[in-house]
C-alpha cells in the first residue's frame, strides 16, 4: 500500500467516511493545470449540482 494513504487512528474514524488527501489534491491540480496550459484553458465538469441535497 502507498504510505501516503496510511491512516494512524483508523479505529477512531467512523464508517463510512470520506478521506481527502490535500497534498494529493494539490499535486493533481498542478498536473491538470500543466496539461491544460493554464487555468484559463481549464473547464472542470461536475455533476453534483444535479443532487437535490447538494443544491439545497
């Protein structure tokens, strides 16, 4: 297993849980911006707006 995903206190975390690995997110955003050629050329596509409990 990749050590970046190890959780120290796994017994204290409720299940189910959502984990967000900030450093991985930052790395992925940097890669996306590099591939796209800059933020002005990037158009993210998200469908969560179709979920009623997200919109409310």
